[in-house]
């Protein structure tokens, strides 16, 4: 590798960054992986473009990212932007972008929000240290760059200068330290403590992790919605309708959870004056209402809709639909600590449920083929380190019935709890029907998202063993949105985390996750993830039937809209074309 062509000396590049560059130069990764891995360790998009140019072309079929055009994420505008299909014509100044969205399912505390209806409203006003780049890669946002030490136990974030809060104050490292301090007790308690984050100077933050993590920046990105950056004086529990300060492209004007959230353009936004005059997020609990709003010109965009309601969108000439493979999935949880699904007999019942489900049929019936079959672990085929060698669990009605008989649970009657969110009610109905074939009598309790989420996490206690986000129920379905890495799933849902509905505790699993997280290079991660997949698959604290594609849609005259890693819209660079 000729480092002089990169404008740097080899000695000036850290060991982790050097490993990424040399792996690409040696043909061990393609461009897509270079962009993803490089962004994780803090290499800029232009620099990675220079690496590609210096190494010549590869043969993976991907086009090289632009370093000076519009196709690559910007490093000086809205840095989390990727290029969506662009509408023809010049972008106009002005207009209100109307986004049809799921209604927030709980009070909107930006740091503690826990449902998909919350994310788009918050994203218009608040930002993250790291945005979404190409594919699953990260891009600069409020952090211009970041880098780890040799083993990934300490990360340094270089903070963007010249950013203003909506109230007019300067954004500094002190705000980041305060944000992470709050997250240390609310969302990232397994990663950091309040004392492990320090401001080196006004625009440099150093984070010492409890255990090494080669991909920690993902926890401070759009892939972890609760990690929005808030001011130093922000108090945990401050609600969105009280207008806490943000740094984003739009300032909250009004918020009514029954109707909408309205925003006006922020003329002092660090990314430049937005094209739009404002944004309005229109709330509804009914996915069909959101879709009809787009088709009937009451909305310009709709977020994460169920395929069962969307034939008209797929067939419309006035609408652009994006379908993207993701790691988003649904978990069918079991309380493995006590009750029906605990102990030796409970393990047999869980396996019976896993064998009683026809995953291929679920993908076809519930998703219309727009998704990947699950195998009872959260490592999606979309991940580059997914290990396909683990045998796929297939439906076996006869064996499932035998297991129920062995467990003394033949003819088991039980209630399954779920929220009325996108395709989940249909998923619950199909699962109910499939499990009837093995003799189980499932009663469905499908609640509004507001009721479900409020009750689902009502008993969480992070000070001890996982109390779980299950509202005290032992069987149900919960959603997990797409993540650039599986770390949040693994820590929050399986380890001693705030989403552990199954009350699952396994030292063997925790050790496997720690080993996976402590690896930095791709090949080591591929090897380490095998144990994680195997243990989750064998223990079955959750059945994961499928991974769904992210589906978003917008009018053909809308351009520049960003679908985040979780499939929610960010409108900082959006506008209407002539």
C-alpha cells in the first residue's frame, strides 16, 4: 500500500485503522465492508475514497463511493445522509413535508423513548454523534470523527464545532459528557459508567468502556435512538412537549400526541438552511390510514408500513417505495425464569413452540416474501458476519407434540400478548393458527401500542437481575428495529439489560457476547459470533421467526429524505422538486 497517495504517512495511522486499510488492500474485504469498518474506527468518507483510489478497483460489482459528488454521505452538511432515489427537477425552496407515522406509544422523553412511533418526531429536532452512512456504515454527525485505542476499550470522539442549540447556546463536549452520563443509568449501563466519560477539552470526549467493544460508535448513533445528544442541563424525564433543546434542522413548534408534531426550519442549523419551511409528523395508530393519507395527498411520506396493507402503494405510479433488507425482527418471548416456560419442562415447551412455527409460511403470508427466515437468534443474514452453517430450525409438528407430551403440557392453553403495530397482529394470528396444529390453545391479547409499551416496560429494574420489559406476562411478541450491529439486541434483550422480556440469564451466553464484542477485526467477529448464535438457538429464550425488510414510501416529487438505520425519516436535506 502506497500511503503517500493517501496524503498521510503509515506512522500517522492508528493500528485499528491500519488493519482496515491493509485488509482492503490485500483483498480481504470489498468496498462495502471497507466503508462500514472504516467508518466504525473513525476514518472519513473522503479518506476511504482515497484508499479505494489508491488500491485500484475491486471486482465486487459495487461502485466506489463519491468523495466530491452527491452520492456519498456529506461530511460538511447533513452528515448522516445517503442518496435516496432522486426525483427529477430542481429542488425548490419552501414547503411543509408531511410524514405519516405511527403514534408515539409512550411519553416522549428523548433519552428514554422505547417505541418506533417516537423516533421520527425526535429525529427532526435532535441529533446523534454518528449518523448513517452507506449501507450499515456510520458517518459523521455531531462528531466529526472518532477512533479507538488498540483494543477498543477507549474511544475518542472529536466534536463538531460551531453547532448551536435551538435556545442559542454553544454545543460542546460538556453536553456529550452529560448525555452519556444519563445514558449510563438508562440505556448504556452495560457499556459505561457516569465516571467513565470525560471531556479532554471543549471539543474532545474520551470514553472508557466497561469492556472492550470494537463497534461502540454504533451505540452513539441513529441505530440506538435513545442516544440523542441533549444539553448539559437536560433532566432525564423531560418530555418532548416541554420542548427540550435540540441541534437539528427543525425546531419543534407544537406537539399533540393525538394529532401531530409540527416543526419550523432552523435557520442556524450547522448543516445549512433547510430547503423546507417545516415538517409535520402526522400520527395514527392505523397503518392503513397512514398509507391512504399518502395515496390521498394528505401526506408526502409514510414510514415502516405493513405489506398486507400496501398493495396500492406498490402499484402506484406517483409513489416511490423502498424495500431494504434489515436486521429488524419480532421476538416471541417466554419467561424462562418462572412459570410455564421455566425449568426442564419449560425448555421442552419452548422447543415445541419453535418447532410448531412454519417460518417460511410466515415470511410469505405475513411479509409477502419481503424478509428473511429467522433461526431463533438475532444475528440477521443482513450482517456480514452472519454464520449460515448453523442448521436452520424447520417445522416438525410431530416432534413438537411429543415434546409437549413429555412436558406434561399437551393441550396447553395460554395467552399471547402483543401490540397493535404494523404486521404484528397478523403475525400473532398466524402463529396462533400454526400452534393449534400441535395442540396449543392460544388466546390473543392485542393492545394499542400506547397501552402495550406503557405496560411492557413498567417493571424494569436495572439494579438487579433483569426484571424484564414484559409487564409481568410470560408469553408475547415484541418488535426490534434494524440495527447496524446486533450489540443492542444481545446486551439489552439477552443479557442483564432493560429489554430482557425472557428474564434470561446465562453466563455462557454473556461470555460469548463479551468475546464477540472484544474483537475488532472482521474475521475474528465471524468466528466469535458462531457461539452467540448457537447458544441463543439452543436455549430458546425467544423465538425469532423472521427478519423483515424496511419499507418506506414517499411521493415522487420528494427528494433528499433520509431513511435512518431504523427506517425512520430525517428531513434535514429534504425538499420538493419542480
